C-alpha cells in the first residue's frame, strides 16, 4: 500500500490575515505524515507594488505579469511570504523548506504562448520533478512552495498557486496516496452562497453535473473545481475544499471530491 | 581522505553588476565537486527601501535592522536575489536550491543582545545544521544561502554574509576538506591599495602579523581577515580571497590563507 501524502494549498485570504495564518500554521503543523504546502502572496504583492508606484496591469480581468510585476512577486511570494511561513513552521517543529519551482528544479514551466493576449512572465507547468521532491520528503523536510516556477533557462515565471498544488499532487501520486486540500475562507462548496453552512459534503461527477446545470457553482469556483477533477483523473486520491478546520483529524464540515 | 567541498561567498559589488554576476555564475557552475554559495543583497536592498520610502537606520556606522528593514531584506535577499541566482544556476546545469537559515532549520541564530546599541533584528549564528546541509549535498543539490537566519522561534534575522559563509564552512569541515572562497571585486589582499596587482599570494599568521604592524591591512579588510583566521582555527582547510578569476582551476593571482 502506498504511503499517504497531503498537499495543502493555502488561499490568499488566509495568508493575509495574521490571526488566520497562525491558526492555519498550527493546523498544518499538527497534520500527520509527509506533507507539502503551496501558497501565493495574495494582496501583499499588490500592496507592495502600490507602495513602489507600480500598478498591476490587467487585460480582460486577468493580471499581466510584466518585468516589474515579476520582481514584486519574486520579492513578496518567494521572499517575504515564503520565508516567514517557513520560520513560523520551524517554530512549530515542522521542518519546512521553502521552494520556488527553480529551487532543485522542482517545477519547470513554459512562458505562456502569446495568442490574443500576452500574459507576460506567466508560466504554465510543464514538468514536476517528483524525484527532487521525493528526496526532500525522504530527508524529512516539508516543502513549502510559493507560486513561482522557472523555465530552466534562467527565467522565473509567475504561476497560479492552485495549479502548482494540483500538478505537484498529480506528480507525487505515482509514489503516494495523495490527498489535495484547498484551504480557503469558506467551509467548502456551498449550495447557497449566502448560507455558510450549506456545504456540499461530497462531490462526484454526477452531482457536480447537476450543480453545474442548476448554476449553483459560482464563477470563481468553476476553474477551481475543474482543477480538482483534473487532479482526480490524473490519480490524485481525493480532493478536499474547506476552511482551516478541515485540516483537523475529526473534521466533518467540508467538501470531499472523488471520482 | 575527506571529500573536497567549496564554500563560496559572493560580495555585493559582484552581485549588483549584471555582467559580473553572470561571469561569476559561469565560474561557480564550472567548479567541480560539491559546493555551497552564500550571498547578501548589496545595494539592491537600499534601493528598494528608498523606493518604498524607508530609510536605512545607522548607528555608529552600523546598520540597524528594524522591522521594516527586515521585511526589505527578506524580500530582496531571500526573494529577488536568491531566486534569480538559483534560476540562473539551474540554466547552467547547477542544481541550485535557495535557502535562508530558516529553510530546513539550516542556520539557527540568536538576536544580538542589546548592550550599548540595539541592532534590532540582527542575528549572531549559534548553530549550523550540518546534517541538513549534508543531506542536501548528498541529494546533489547545491545550496545557495542568502544572508538571513532564524531563531527557531519564528523570527527571521539579518546576518552578515561573511559570517554565514565562515560558519557554514566550519560546520561542514567535520565531514569535508573545506575551502572557503571570498569572491569580491579585488584580486586579493593588496600590499598597495592603489596597485591592483600587488596581491599577497600567501598569508599565514606570521606575515599577517607583519602586515598588521605595518598597517598594510585596511579597515574593511580587517574583520574579513579575522573571520578567515577564525575559520582556519576551526578546521577549515584553506581560505582564498580574490575576484571571479580565482574560481578557475588554473588561477594564480589571488590570496591563499592557511595556518
């Protein structure tokens, strides 16, 4: 039987709120077995950019990563957020090691090809170096990934943290029975967006289709859930969506997604 | 016989100049055997701080690391400089992995005690986790340290890069025949500061004393050389000081320091 592995992605709203972040880090540290954390940088990057007089470029509602924007992301995600999370985990006895995809060549990406829109230094994941990650886990490190990859030609690339989490979980599923956790501010996938407790406890393809047809799945949740089903189709054992309380061993109120 | 290990510290003047940095990274990548790189962030941190409207606090000619200053250092050393160096080394086939002392709990420090001056979040190295670094080298990673440590209680600390390099070299000397390289903009220790080629090729305690008595050793070089002799007394095999050309296998014009 394969050993269990947890891959946990922490959302921007949790990261930005110091009280929530500490609660999250307590819960993550208490999780048993090998585990991997993935984070972005949330609004911190926008705040620092604003202070530096750099405004985020948006086209069609999507952020464009120009050279200055990439610098900010490298400073905030790779430096400020990542190193503070690592230091906080170390204080809790979790032997964290902070990584971008460039570190140990763990995640190689390709600069998103220019079609209608030039997204700048945005990276689409091409290859997860499962051997390198496996070696770190074997040495009892807990990898903490920020949302940065590289192209193995010297270029860092801004990459969606949800995608990094699912691609890492997919890559590690050859060797591990992997559970992918998306930890954010809501208790799970909600039937009624106005009712925090209307959590869909179990999603599988059949009731997912029903929810889609009844337009229960809101806009922001759609790409997230497609990402989840993609991971499940690529051998990730289980995907869980919920708030911090989901990480506790006796948790019940969150969404579990399986095939 | 112990295996050889190179610990290379790169100075701010090399780091800041893109042409010099690329030359350095070529030379570092070409070095054979296991190796470790240590860097600070040079004037980049001051520039970013200035753009953010944060001025460096100095007392008695020494920089004070307040909370805002530490954030800058974490962003610039741990993020911008470290991740770019790692990506550039990966492009050259060197399997670099970027680290602060918090990552893998590799370097634990203590906040400098307040006596006459409160240096703020400045750290004095207490313990190098040689096992963690050894595990990374065994997995054929090349550790790239930025000048940040932690206290294992969640606090990051700004730490002198020269000291990090010597402490890492000292720590690794139990298991390796270690050479410590200080790579900066000069060809080595100079007899005449105005003559770039007046390099002292070999320093040992006897002629070091002579140079001291004749006041040949300039102010900035004094703590650097004391650091070197400290490392040698703690079992580092050899210390070399010079410019990038020192790293080439056939190099001759640089300063070698031994006991």
